[in-house]
């Protein structure tokens, strides 16, 4: 946690000092590297990598017993460890860039971080952690999950590595990337969607069988992960990745529309699902509130969808039309944002933002504090898993 605070706080201050020119020749080391989405200085990148390594160590320490008990080195728990190690490992490509690197080479490695690391390795981790949760929730069998995960990981890594090519369209890379990037980037949404379809069938069987499922909140947020992976990361990503569209819309508001749907929709909802899983396991069952979770679920998802439909997507398409008609510069000129319709759509964004914050985030905060004040008093034995029994009644 404190490593995160130091890296985020220090890099933000360093970036501001670097942009202002206060760091002199240390701008690249401590300040702002000058690359979009890869701004933090080299020193902060080193600390970030070290912090990620510490996170992997903490995870490994918690998995030691399950790893020893799992004879198959390709089993589910080993997969979780492997994908966790890949997160700091694949960030090392950020160190391939220095002030003297040619712009084409630098941009090539930059996209290995922005796309392959975030949308590839993180997606691999997300697929494995969702599978791990599905097994923990007894919605799928471990054997079928491992088989499905290997199939999905092959698709994901194959499509992810080659699919990174949709970022190479206009940086001086070979023309082949236009075709390869457009086709393979569309396949990246398949794995998680397939896994959630199977989990949904198991959940329906449990409900029809009369099982009182205590982790409904966790499961519904995992369903949200699958939906946003298909819509936010998939459909909106595929839209802007098509070369003929990307040429005109590059940098328009269609890009943050994809970013909102993919980042908050996939990784944000996954983080909430994991938090709810842990919180449900460690707080007193009678203090749990499914109503608060349901309110938060609908508030976050309706608010996020509202951001896209009310502002980001409409303004993005208006920019696309402006760029196609009057040129790339016209869609980014300040006067574009002063148009009455665009200005109105900007102000209307406050409505879904409020829905996202009030009924979306506040119930989660309330439930977290309630859980903190009502932790279970019974401590499990060493190595014993804390899982709410199927028969435990769900409050509210």
C-alpha cells in the first residue's frame, strides 16, 4: 500500500516539476518522460516494478500451502501465480525506452506497455482470477475450468500479442500490421465471455435447485465484468481499431469511451467483485446487506453506461464526422467544444456521474465500514479457508 502511495504521489509531483522545467537534466529520471500514457520518470518506474514484485511475493506467501498441495504444476493455483508474475515481468519493456531511442522504436515498445501489458497480461490475470473465483464459488469444476482457461489463454495471448498491431498503424511500422491488428484485436474478448457463459448456466442450476447462494453480489459483479469485456473492451474497442475508422477518429472521444468501458467496466468491476468476496467471508453474516450490493451494482453500471451514451459516444461520433469532413485538426479545435450541442452533452455528463457516485459508490463505502465494525470473531485454524457456508442465510 505504501509503495503505491510513494510511487503515485512521487511520480505526480515529479511530472509536474518536469513539465515546469524545474528538474533540469533530471527530467527523464525523476520527472516526465514526455510519452503519453507512460509519463512517469525512470526512477518511479523502478519503484513501480519493485512494488509489483512485492505484491507477487505477498501473493506467493499466501499461496504456498495450496501450491504444495497441488501436484500439477499447470494447475489452477499455479496458473494464478504464473499470471501474477507476468504482471511485473512484462512491465520491463518500459525500460527499453530512453531519450535517445528513435521515435518508431520507442512507440513500438510504448504500446507493449499500454496495450500488451494492460490489455493483454492484465486480461490474462483477469481470466484466471475469475476462473479461480468461479471454482471457489462452486459454480464450475476445477478440472473444466483449467481446461477452459488453457484454451482461453492460448486465444488471449495469441490474439493479444498480434492484436497489439492496431497501435502500429501510423507509427512507421510495416503495412501488414493494419490487417493483422484489425483482425486479431477483435478476438481478445472471446475468453472471458466463454467462461462467464458456463458460470451463468451453473448459477441458474443452483438457483433452480433451491440453493441459497451467499455470494450473489460477487457473482453479479463478475457478470458485469463479462458484459463490459464484451461491450466496453470488445465492441467499442473493435469500433476504433478498424483502420478506416481509426485514421479519422484517433484521439477523439471515442477513445475514452472505450477506455471507460474497458478500465472501469472490466478491471473496476473485477476489483469490486474480489473485494465483496473477501468482505462477505470475513464479516458477520447477519450484518451483510444484499440490498446495498444490489443498489451499488445498478448504480455503478447504469452510471457508467450513462457516461458513454450521454456524452462520450455522441461527442466521439460528432468528432469523427468533423474529422472526416473538415480535417483532423477541426475535430480537436477548441471551437468544436463550444458548439451548443457539444456543450450541452458535456453538462449532461453530470447526471450519470452523480448516479455512479451516489447510488453506486456510497453503498459500497457504507458496507465496507459496516464490515470493518462487524468482523467475525471466530478465527480459523492455520491454513483453513474462510468461506461462507452454502446454508448460511443472506441478510436483507
